[in-house]
């Protein structure tokens, strides 16, 4: 009976935690449970919007959007999404507010932005961007303002597709730092030995004796580990 109850509880909990979650890394990147990521960074512009003044599907207003980095357009400042209505600009969402989600109806991932300003009806402006995985050219299409202060947009791109993360890992960063410091040490040491101590040839290498002995030390260490690993413990008879 207890096991049946536990199974039923776990079954219901499975509906609470959706399988298609994408954990936010930053305002334009999220990570799926399988380790793949959606990363819109290649789309972003560092100065201005990636898509500027695109007419909505109803032919009413213009919308600008830029992932990752904030932009300003007229009176719309520090925005991720900006609306131009009757010649005036309105902030429809900031980068800091970006929240990743999943739309079960369209089976696509989404980003929802919230503005730090309210609409004329005192409603917090929010924008939902629907991310469609598409291998064709990037396409940004604002749907418009369905409800006062609520906006919808579509973005089709290969960058909206989940893919393996090609970012540099922490281990790789440490290796790069190590070899960079080693190069600085060797180059700086050689310059010091030649121009300050007036040494030449092998003597120009800092701590030359250590570096020449280093391969032998590594070999001795490897053989020592192998020999120790091959030894079996014995007991003296009493």
C-alpha cells in the first residue's frame, strides 16, 4: 500500500516539474537538462538592436529587439524590447528580467521580458518571444499587442535550436592560464639572463638544470608509480 502511494505521489510530482525546462544562464542563454544550450549571443549587437523597427503583423506598431545586450531608442532606454507607437517609444522588457520557459501549445521555448515601466492602464509591460528552431535565415516577426501591455513576437533561427555548448570550460581556462604564465616565465627569464646576467647558450634558460632534468624526473616518477602499483602486500607469518 505504501509503495503504491509513493508511486502515485511521484507520478503527480512529474506533472509539477516540466521535462522541457531550460535553466537560465544569462539573458540570452539557457541550458537544458541534457546539457545542450540555446544561445542567442551570435545574434546580438553590441550597439543598437539586432532587429530595428520591424512592423508587427497587424501593420500597427514598430518593434525593436536585441538579445543579450541592452539598447536605447528614443525615449526607450536600457531595453531588450522596444515598441514605437504613434512616434513614441515604450520599453517592453529589460535584459535583466529575461525568463526562459516552454510553450506546450506550439512546442517551442520562450523568453519572457518584463519592463521596469507600466502601461497607461498601470499594467506591467511584458513581452513573450517564441523561439522557433529553423535552419533558414534569421527571421524576427512581432505579432503585436494582443492585450494592453502584453506583447508577442516570433524569432526563427538556427540559434534557437538546442545544441552542444561550445563555451570554454573552467578546466580549459585554467590550462590556458597555466601555459600563459609558463610562457611569460620562460621568455622573461631568458631576456633577464641574456641582458642582465649576460649569460648565453643553455645558461640563458632560467633554472636550466631543472628543465634539462625534468624529462628524467617525469620518467622516474612514472616508473615509481608503476612499480608501487604492481607490488602486492604480504604478511609475515607469526
